[in-house]
C-alpha cells in the first residue's frame, strides 16, 4: 500500500519538479559566469584517492551507456568503499554491508545505479597514462558533464574543485546551465518514479551479516530499487 508518508514525499518532489521547469537557463548561466569555472584536467574528481568519486546514474545516463554497448559499466549503487588493494571485493563488501539492507535470502538492497570503478577505486574510464582523459567523454554521465555544479532545492551549489573561480565563456556557461537543468529535472523525475514503484521486501531486515566467508561465495545478488521498480543484479566474486 502506498503510505501517506511516501505520498507526501512524492507530492513534494512533484512541486519541486514544477518549480524546476520554470528555472531560467539565462539566470543560471549568469550565476555560473559569476562563479567561474574552467576544467584543469586534474582528474581528481575521477580518482578515489581524492574523495568519494561515485557517479550516480540517471535513467538517461543508463540508456546512453547501453546504446554505446557499455551496459556492463552500470552496477548497483554501493557504499563508498575506499581503495583497499590487499582486500578482495567480497571482503570489502562484507565490511561495508552494514550500510545496506540484506533480506532473508541474502540479497543486498540498494537504490539506483552507479558507474563501475576499477579495483583501485578510480573511474573505469579515466586514462592512467597521465592525460586523465575520459574514455567515454561523448557519452559521459550527467553528473560528470556538469561537475562541480549541481542544483539542490532549486539552488545552484558547487562541489570542491580547483577549476572554480576561473573564467568561463558565455557559450560554455549556457551549455553548462542547460546540462544542469536537464540533470536536475531528470533526477527529480527518476526519484518520483522510484517512490511510486517502490516495493518493500517483506522478508528483509537490516544489517544481517553473511554467515559465509568470501571464498565460499561465487556471487552477490543485489535488488536494485529505481525508476523502473525492482530488479536483480549479480556481481561475480573471486574471479
């Protein structure tokens, strides 16, 4: 049953969405020009050693990656696991599983999808030759294309980035503003659908540790809750 609380959340999101479509792209571009931004190609936003570099994917991002035959780059949203070179993915997942809900079947429940990362935590598509070039630049996710800017509750905000404060052209500011608005609206629509289609698992209970060691488990099953409803996703271990 769709709870009253969830209905209130949906109604609030729809109100925010209605306000979002009325945000002026010109005003947003003006704010961006005032702040200033030029990417320095430092690659810090793509590397785990510089902080949480998880890239949350919108429904539009997922379609774009699948159209480019990069659907294997899409994985369930995971807790931010730092670079642990001497620890297997299975053990790292077990360590951070307290941040996820595990049901009676041993399936991990999570919300949404993220871009796959390398074993060292860096983005799977950043060049390791020193150039820091993106291997999927033309199909990069909305978050990447609009970083370090984001919109929250209708307000323009920024993440930490050494490129802030540098000059930006009028044309680039407008393109960035359009990308930000598209991302903001898409994220709101996705979240509304998530709440509307969410189905709780009756047999779930939080923070149930696995009774098996990582060497005894071949794969981990995730139940991903997103704009499409619920779906299962398996991650192979010990390969």
